[in-house]
C-alpha cells in the first residue's frame, strides 16, 4: 500500500537484450500528481499487460514513441477520475487510457481511448475482450483477413486474448479454426475452452522448437485443405513455416512480433525472403493497428458484447494483485505462462 500522497510507479530501468527479466524494471514512488488546466487525475483500478509493450521498451523507431530509461512504463489501464479541471471528464467516470504502469496519472484526454460503461460489463473487460485485444481480433480478422465461410483460419499464440478470440470469431463465421501453441496443456486449453478445431504444437516433447520443415508438415496435417487466412501474432520461424501451406490468394494478417521480443533491435529478426511465395500464390500480406479502425469501435464493442452475452465467445482473465507484481506478471505473460488476459488489479481504497 502506498503511503498518503505518493504514487507507486514501474519505471523502465534497462532495455531488453536477450531473455526478458524483471530487472528491466524498477519500482519507484513519486509525489501524487495534481491536474492542471483542462486536465484530470485518474486513480488506476486495473493495469493491462500486453505484448506491444516490448516494442515501447526498445530504442528503435516504432509506430508510437517509446519509453525512455527512467520513465514510467507505458501501458493501458482503467482509471477512475478523482479530480478534474476538464468538464468532458467528470469525477467518478471510468476511462481506458495509456496511463502507464502507475497508481495515479494526470491526463488531458488525448491518451484516452474509451469511456467504460459499467452497465455493459465489468470494467476489467474493457482491457480485454471489450477493449484493445478484442477489437484487435475483431478488426484484424474480419477487416484485414476477410475470412469466408468454409475457409481455414490459422492463428499463432492461440491461447492469448487476441488469438483465442480470433479462433472463436472464425468459427462464428463458418471457418475451420486451427491454432499454434507450445505445449500439450495449452493445446487442450485452446480446444476445450475456445473451440479450436485443431491446434499445432511448435515444440517437441522435450520443449525444443521444431525445425521449420517439421513444423510446416504439422501445419499441413492440421490444415489438409490448406491455409486461407493466417493471423500472425508472433512472426519469426513460425511465420516462415506457414508459407508452404497457403492456398492461392491467401491472406496474412500481421498483428504481432512476439518472436522478436528478446532482441535488442528488431532488424536482427531475419528470415527467408517470402516474395516468391507471395507472388506465386498471389498472397496478400497486411499489417494493421487497431487504431486504424477507431471510427468503427462502437460496431465492434456492440457485436463483441452481443456475442459475449449470448455465449458465442468466451473470455478468461489472469489476475495478479498489486502494482509490485506487474513486472513478474509481464514476464510470465511474454513466456506464455498466463491463462487469459493478463491484468494487475489495484486496491481502489489505497490512499483513502
């Protein structure tokens, strides 16, 4: 528990270069901030841990500005307004924003992505199925992947909050859903919990990554009619292994780069050139950001809420308590040891 008038924060201490470890971060305390003109103060209730945070930890250019050493680690959070000098953000309202890994944050609204409607669902879901991960799966598959009934949709990291929902939406749309994951326990989890038709393991019984040729063969066996849409959450060797299995005019949705998470510079992530396969099979490879579809987020939220209420999709959360546990929870999430959307719950009564 923080002492009165202090703000616990997780700072970036070092940049990644090899396996991710908790010593990349530092727990610090700062004075409780005060909102200025047109600003408001939020008290975080839920912190979200997501793979995109790795890209913000590097020094290289990305689609968003990264974190400098000694700065608060960037992250999404649900925060309640407790003091406001901005009439558009009244005291008591809940918002999702890039508030960072800290207990309190001052905002002018520019980093707010969503107002949380407590009547729709529990607030934590606004960081999962009814937030960025849910909309990533929804828009990435339906708008970029454009699956058609009867097609095969392949998705890597199929047990995560994005991948698991991609598979479920694929099933809703009449597709065969095939996942890729690491171990048998996760394979059964994806099939039994999220309804995948089949799940391929990219590791052998000793926990070692399969040679690409062997993984290509496994994918082919699980997708006897070929792959029409590949939702790529990881890149790397797994992406390379999918290429020979594509049908003509298949679609590749580039969503994540987890395979490059341990590299100090993503330019070190070098694989075979794929132009020949893309040309011969007339594949479409498209990167996307969920922000590209921000004007349509109400459509996504309404549909995801309907599917959730009628039981067409399922959602799991993996929750730890206390900001102190954020670094360890982030590392285990990046290792794939979580089961569901990784969240940190903060005590709403702190400092009161």
